[in-house]
C-alpha cells in the first residue's frame, strides 16, 4: 500500500441513496481508481404513472470508465443490487460480494442474459480485495437479510468505513453476531470517516433481536391451532422465513412458499445452506388441498400491499390457487414502507371482509439500527468525520443530532446530497463539485426514454383526459372536405353529453372557417387556433382543461 500521502484527498461521490430510501450507490475515487459501493433501484413514487422502477444515473461512471475497478456490494436487497443488470450493460466491471449476495445477483443476471459477460467474485467476511489503490475489507454485520457486510475502505488518504444497512443483533437466527471487535480495532488505528445507515436514526433505543419475532410466531401458532395461517413478509428476509418454518415444524404444519420472489430467494438460500428446512415440512402449493387447513401455513409475498404480489391477489380473489376463507389467520410480518400505508390498509380491509383475522402487532422487527446502535458504532470506530447515508433528509439530520451529542464537532458532520463530490483527508473536507445524478425511469423495456415531459403528459392525461379533433382539407385549395369530428377519452361520457359535443364541434367549425376565410395556409397555425378556441370554450362551460390534439389530413 502507498505511504500515507498527506496532500492526497479521497473523493466520495454518492450517485443515489440520499434524500430517499432506496437507490443506494456511492463512488469512491482516488487519483486513477474508482470503486462503487452498491447499485440499487428505487420504486416509483405515486406521481410516476406507469413507471416500473427507477435506476441511478451513472453518467459519471461512464465518463470515467477506465478508472472504474468494480462494484462492491454490501448485501442482497433490491435497493442495493436491483439496478446492476441495467448498469452493467453500460459499466461492465467485476462485482464483489458475499455468497448469498452474489447468488441473488446471479439470479438477476440470468434473467437479463448477462451471466456470461459479468465477472463476479464471492468474498468471505474478514477477507480483503485490492482494487486500484483501494483495499476493501468485508466485515460481518447483521441485517434483515443474511450475509450483510460493512466495508472498510483503505485509501491512501485514510480509512473510510461504510456500514451498509445494519443493526446489531447479539442473538441472530443464523450465523454470528456482528463483528464488533473488528470495528473497535479499526477505531483504535484511526477511522477517517464513518458512513452510517440512517434509516432508523429517528427512533430512540435499540432494535430488538430477530429472535423476538420467533417467539411471537410461536404464541400465534399455539393460539390458533384450528386455523390456517398465512404469513406475508419480505421475500429477502430468510431468517424470518426460517422462524416461520420452525414454528410450523414445532406445531406439525406443512409450509408452502408462494410468490415469485419468495420462491427464488428461498430456493437460493436453501441451496447455499442459509436456511434449514426439516425434511417433509415444505410442500408444493398444488398439494395444499391434500391437507386440512389447520395443518398448513402459507408463507407469501405482499406484506406491502403490492397489487401484483401473492397476498393482494388472494385478498382480491384473483389468486389461481388460494382463496381466503373465513377461518384464516393472516399475519403481516413487516412494517409499512413510507408511502405504502394506503395499499396495506386496503389489503387488510379486503382480508377482513372475507372473514380472515389479520395480525400485525409485534410480528416484525426492523433490520436497521436505532439511535443506541448508531451511538455504539460511533463509540467503537471513533471517526474523525461523520457522513450519514441511506435515508431521507430528516433521517440524515436525526443522525447528525445523535452524533453531535456524542461529541463529534458539528463542522465534522458532512450532510451530502446525491451528486455532491466531497474531498477529504485528515486535514480538511470540502464539497468541490457536483456530478450528474438522479433517477432514470424504466418502463417495460424502455430505459430512460420516459422523461419529465412524458410524465407531465401522463399526469395531464390522467387528470384531464384528451380530446382529438380530426378534419380533412383538400390539398391545394384548402377546402374543408370532412369534419371536424371530435373524439374524447377520459373527458366526459360522450353519450350523455351530446349537446356539449355538438357545441364544441360548432366552435371548431367556426374557427376553421375563420382561418380559411383569412387564407391561413400554415397548418401549425390552424391547429393552434383550433386548440385555443376549443380550450376557451371548454373552460368556460366545464372549468376543465383536457389535452387537445388537432389532426389535419389532406386529400
């Protein structure tokens, strides 16, 4: 490793994952080396009509492709790996991660036919890799998915510690507790900056251990021996599924795993030995009918009320194989992701109408550190600078408060925005510039072809509807041969508004006649005059502003 170079500064460039939960991706740059930590997607907000997902803008990485040494992935959640198949097509560099993480990435690459072209390397906790002038060490942490890691990034300017998503669980369901000794050792040697997960920075206290959920499940199973049980949780929470299966085995029930992402993850996890399913406990969904209800438990996706997930389809009676019965007990084992509350309460209402009992108390613990664990992480690592990451602005500020209370001077807490370029070393830090960043919208197979203008049109169409005006002009004389005809969608129900449509047609006819009398030959002008006169008329009559599309054909 190079001798500590006093004037050398390391750059930290978050390309996503700040100001929002999701789309985590951060570049670290020193001279001619760039490494990228995580490459996640975000789910569309309500105003992004028809958009499937949002991926980060990696223009900066494409411009500096010869410096980019690889993607280093902390864990296998969608908001950390989901954009890889899209981004690797443009930034084809090796991907490093722990066993389960790489296996989940490979599932994605298979779907996108990228397995052959992508180099992937499985790294164990405690191992280091050298990428350019960086050395990256993977450190064991706990999270709501197995094999999560924090990263110690050794650069010539100093050590940057990135926690990834983490909580501190002294009694995890699978594997070891987080490697707190290693954090302490690094703290003794000196940590330049700590980039710490802020998702739960607003919450005081500690996050309870994953095991507490297992006890809740046990109690629910023992209280409902005569009911079929359906548990909805996150597909990626392998430990949660393990505990449901433990309770099922204990009470002699057969378990079914349902929902595409759930089947994928659990299949991968059991192949790799991250989940231990007793012989004969798991059955295929088609065999459900061979067992009485009280001997079965369904483990499904859809705890966030997603309309296409298994639970929502059961609730709305569109699931091919499972229908909700009055005696069912449905456990929602997750907390609402901000923004999903409405969808979840809709599903709960639908389930309740079908007579099912819905339980959501104490059936979930978070995978993220609350304030006390964040304090512990700072106490162990004693960083010079604090850089809160992974969260909306309010979460970052909440962490800032916690950190300042621990005695880190407030000028050493760096609140960044996506796209900021922060340069730092032992002496000082500074925001030295800004690179292009933001979300690129994916709609079907189109990546980035739907932008703000198209979205604005979609919102306009959704709110106001559309009116199409069609007329035919003769080629040279500009005589009106047919029309104008008016077609409307999403504006009024035409059959009940014939008078309005007749009047509208008269308004357009007058406008066209007026144009032709004045010998206006420019079709653009004619269209504008039609649009303006019809728009005025409809606003006066209806106080509505539909989108108006005049179409002129020539014969």
